[in-house]
């Protein structure tokens, strides 16, 4: 189903995932990308341009770079989002900052707009406090990176989310080649309730010297068929975001089970945030030996990351 003229997607937060979300929607629809930090906006434009040129060169898309960049409008104030029919919030994983921003989104959103939170772990029940009597239009969209390649996401339903908002959102996702698995509201939903435990324990294995990062990932890739190992996945997400997600899971879930491992805290304190800083569990960039992507025989031809 092609995208319609009616789809205008607002994306707030132009960091790691926000820019990737904006890229995926801008392949087919007008997108307004907002971040309060002008440097993040500039970085995002450059990153989307690079990522899309790569896709064109690999033959992964027939959508031209001009189309994507022509669909993208960037701003630093959220009033620019006024016309969006779907607003996707992707700001830093801080529950209190998100709550504040959701209050603003509630004020600027058109009556018919759907407001989505893209969060690793913050429950919608917490954000619902910002939406007054309009919790019917609040839901969660938990995307995976890079969104143009990992086209599956979690669609999170709050008890008050209306069937109309769910249907409208599913339709927009489908028009953009994205498919959602619908789940209920809980800290970390399904994906990060599980993934964050795996990443945290993998970090502990490395800290204890049981195995190196490469070996830990090789076990999960080779023996269990994971496309990317847990530590390379953590580097891709951003180790600061991983730690914040664990802390959110502690706050809204179990403070003991989700306590971030010292290895993660030490890497973040040292500024080793993963791909975005050039080094995390693995090193990236010229001369480095980054983690490999595992593709099983049955996986040949499928997408990879
Ligand atoms: N990184 C991932 O793979 C991933 C995947 C799915 C979901 N998430 C979730 O998405 C959210 C963003 O993650 P990220 O990795 O992109 O973080 P990030 O730190 O890379 O980017 C966050 C961006 O939000 C901006 N921001 C912060 N407060 C703002 C405000 N009030 N108004 C406008 N912009 C604001 C910052 O300037 C920054 O550019 C988090 O909640 C995270 O848990 C991340």
C-alpha cells in the first residue's frame, strides 16, 4: 500500500534512533524532525544522507536520495510538529524529561494526531499522566536500529489506547513497510525486559574474565543463531542508553534484577559509549576490527545489521 498525502510524521529527538526513524519514514512521506540541540539536527541530516547513499549504492532501495532529503524538514522547536498526524517521541531515556515533553506534545498535537513514545523501557502508564483526558491517542512504538533494515517493531498498547489509534498507526506503519507486534504495557515491554538482562549478564561475563566480548557474542551468534551478539547490539544501541534503560527497569520494575553491571558503568564513565563514540565493547572506524554479523544458511538473502 503506498503512503498517502495525509501522512505527515513528526519525530522528536534526532539522536541514534530518532534519526533512523526519520530516515525510514522520509523514504515515503514528509517528516518533521525536531531536536532541541541544533548540533544533533545537523548530525542527523548528515547521518541520514550517508546511510541513504549507502543503501542506494548497495541496491537496497530504489528511493532516491533527493526524495528522502526533500521529504525531511528539520527544526529545533516542537511547535513545528503541529501538522503531524503521527508524532513519535524519541528523546533521551529519562522518564521525567519524557513526561515533560509529552505534556508539550499534548498541547501542540492536532485533535486527530496519534502520539507515540519510542522508549526502551519507560511504561506508558507513567507517560499517560501528561495526556489528561486524551490517553486514547497515546501508544508506544519501540523501533530497532537501523529502522530502514529492521522493519519489525513493538506496538505497545496502553489500557486507554483507542482501537482507532491502534488501527490508524498500524495503517501508517504498513504504508511504510514496517510491521508491528502488538504487546501490552510494562517496563521494558517484551524486548528490553529480556534483552537488557542478556546484555547486563554478558557484560558481567567479560568483567569476570570468563570470556572476551568477541567470544561471548560468538556463542550467541554461532550456537543460537543471533544475527548480532548482545555486546555488539549494546554498542549499536549506545551503552549510555543501555545503562539508562536498566535504571528505568530498576525504577519501574525490579531494582536488584536490573542493577547495571560495573563493566557497563565503567565504560560509560570512560566515555566508551559504543558505535556513537567510536569504541565500546568493540572498536569502530578505520583500522578497527568491528564485530561481525552472523547470517545462518536459512538467513541468506534476508536483511542483516
Ligand atoms: N538507541 C537505540 O537503539 C534505541 C532503540 C529504540 C528505542 N530507543 C529509545 O529512544 C530514545 C532515544 O534514544 P537514542 O539512543 O536516540 O538517544 P540519544 O541520546 O542518542 O538521543 C536523544 C536525543 O534527544 C534529544 N532531546 C533530549 N531532550 C529533548 C527535548 N526535551 N526536546 C527535544 N529533543 C530532546 C537530545 O538532544 C538527543 O539528540 C530513548 O528513550 C531510548 O531508550 C533507543
